[in-house]
C-alpha cells in the first residue's frame, strides 16, 4: 500500500500545490497555515521538523520564522520540488531529507518543535502510525511541541 502511495505522490508532486489550491481553495490553504503556525509558534532561535513535508506548503512558512527546518518526506520527487521552491524563494535554512517517518530519524539533534500535517492517516497500518509517533517523540526535546493534523 505504501508503494502505491509513493507512486501517487511522485507522479503528482510537480503540480501538488496548484492541485491543493484548486481542490480545497485559497481559504482552506490559508486557514491551515494560520492554525498550524499559531499552534507551533516558531521562534527565530528554534529548530523545527516538518515530518512528511511533501512539497513544502508549510515548510516555506516555517522557514521564514525559525532558525532551521528539517523537512522530511518519503517522496524523492516531492523533496526535489521542495528544494527547487526553496532555491527560487532564496530560503537557505531548510535541510531536506528523503526519509520514511516510520523509520528512526537520522537527525543528530533533538528539535524544539515538530509539525506533521495531513500525513498520519495515509500510513497503512496502526503499527506504522505508532512507529511514526514514536519517532517524533524520540526526536522532540523534552519540553518540545508537536502539532499533528489529520483529515476527517
């Protein structure tokens, strides 16, 4: 199942941001970004992880508000789109990684905050979701903040 999800993500990555706006509309995009940014409240001295970043709809917002963003996604094509977007916008505080969030993270530092939006419900089993949450917990500083959204 994850293989089909990966193929779908890879084939749609180039036009995902436009698709999201057409499918959900400007106000849903804007509202999601506002709610998540208010909850995560990134500060300029903080390091944030975007777990399941996709093409970087939220990564871009986070990068403008904190010291560093780790952006992780299992779709290499989505990460390519993200990297191109960061280059074009002159954003240089994002470290992107092609990574499955159900595997222990390769980051050497624990982060102050983690965001994972619209990701967990796509993981194929309860065990996969548990692994992803455990990995987030392990990467988060003791007094850190985790913001997760799922689609209803």
